């Protein structure tokens, strides 16, 4: 859970820097890629935690 939240924060910070600074659109693109990868990581971890039925 810590890694998931840390990556969300990193994606938002990179997005803000990429959007605010002119000429750094590639940083915004990296932020979007990190955010999507983090969502996929979080979804796969959430999906794998199924408890067996007793």
C-alpha cells in the first residue's frame, strides 16, 4: 500500500511540474505513464487478495 501511495504522489508531482514548466511536456507524459502503471499495479494487488471460502 505504501508503494502505491508513493507512486501516486510521484505521478502528481511530475504532472504538476510538466504542466507548469514550458517545454517539459515530456515530464507530463511520464507522469501519466507512471499513474497508469500504478493503477494497474494496485488493481493486480487488490485482485490477488481473495480469501478462500471456508
